[in-house]
């Protein structure tokens, strides 16, 4: 990769204080347009010059239409499906994100959903409201100790989930595009680039955690067939993107007992429509696509951006760069 000069930067991040100072210093001596993302007129002016854009959210239609000089776009969040258009690769634009900024708390959220299902939190809440103390409440249940967790997508979140799964005494199966070697905290791994199917993981897991990037490759990869392969006692946890799961197939699997339960923080349409039948399923735990923040989320983001500024200038591989196979056209 050739070295690059940063001439003019459009920045829509709302950072202040030390967070902004660090970013400003890292971009020096580039010209910076520091603009509110909602100020479309000012954004237009900046896009006449900008060769780099560091954005709060996804790259909008305005960015693509007016940013003719852009060579690198950084979107300051994790899932980049809405920005990963074919146009990115046609114009040879570098597109990066801030994956990894929240891995530990997203892993905590994974276990919140799992334990809520396992310990029947919805039924416990009902019993507490009724002042009910049922005997033998967990007589037919088993904890997660020595059970198997399958993690689909072994990036930042997947690795953090695996670390915690091991602390709970679980066996871990990992599925991703490729592995140079058996990853830490995984007992076995499956590689799609080697032609290995996710089916073995689905068949052998008591808990399936989705932490994979949404792309045309992964769109609705958890479908009716996947549910038919999973154990009827298994739980599904989705911390990736809603469209990785076929929601109609999920509803049917939960309703007919093909799987035991599901916890999801993400859905194909958000907010989840009031008419969705998923709301009323007793074996479904829903959270509204939100997780408690890391101790200093802006600092984590700035650290990633600063490192990518360095790498861009030096012509080195970029952190969290979207590849052609990550394109999303659905």
C-alpha cells in the first residue's frame, strides 16, 4: 500500500476537550472542516475539498454524491453494512470503522441475554409481582458450566465472549472466515475459507452466539435450515445485526420448540415494529440495540482513529477495513 498525504478532512465527530485535541494533533498539518453532521450546507462546502472524512455515523448519500475527492472514510461505529456499498470498491475508497471500541461490554451483554433466558428472568419477574415462591423452579434446568458455546464471528466481540465463556467453564467452538492457528479460548474452530460449514458448530452448541459482520455473505445465514440443525434445547444470542437472522424462521423455531430461546439486541427493522410477533414470545428476550458504554468510549474511538491516521499515511494495512466480500446490497 502506498503512502498517503492527508490534505483536507471533514470531521463530524462531536468530541471536545482532550479527545478533540488528540484527534486534531494527529491530523496536523491537514486542513480540518469540523462540522455538525446535520449541517448539510457546511458538509457540502467541505466535500468540495476533503480527501478524508471521519464521520459520526454511516456515509450518507450526500457523502457519496459530493465527496468526489474522498480516498478514505472512517465511520465511528462498528457495523458498517449501510456504508459497505459496491461504490466503495468501484472508487477504490478505503472504508474503516471503530470495531473493538466496546467489545468487553458487548460480551457482558451477551451473557446478560443468555443468563436471562437460562434463569427464566421473565417468569421470575412475574412470580415476584405475584409474590409467588414456586418449589423446584429449576428442577429440569442445568447451568452453563461444561456446556458448549458456538461463536459465529470471531472478531473483537467473539474473542471477548469466548474469554468469558471459559470463565464460566464452557467449551468454545469458533467459526470465522479464516484462522492462522487455533485461537485463544477456543477448543475448536471452523473456517469458511477452507470450505468448512457452520453446521457442525450449530449441531454441537448449547448456545449459539452471533457476532459476525453483516454482508451479502451473512445475510439471513441463520434461517429455517439452521434452526433445524440446532439442538431443541439450544439458545440463540444475536449481538451482530438483525438481518443475519431470518426473523420469520426465528419466530417459527421459538414457537414450535425447534430451539429453546433467543436473546437479541438487534433486529432487521429498528425499532422493532409493535406488530412483530417476537414481542410476545415467552422464550424471547429483547433489548433495544443499546449497551452500557465502556469507561471512556470516546477515548477508545480516538485511539482507533489515530492509529488509522498513522497507518494511512504510512501506507500500512488499516484497522477494521471493509473488504470487497463485505459488501452489503440487501
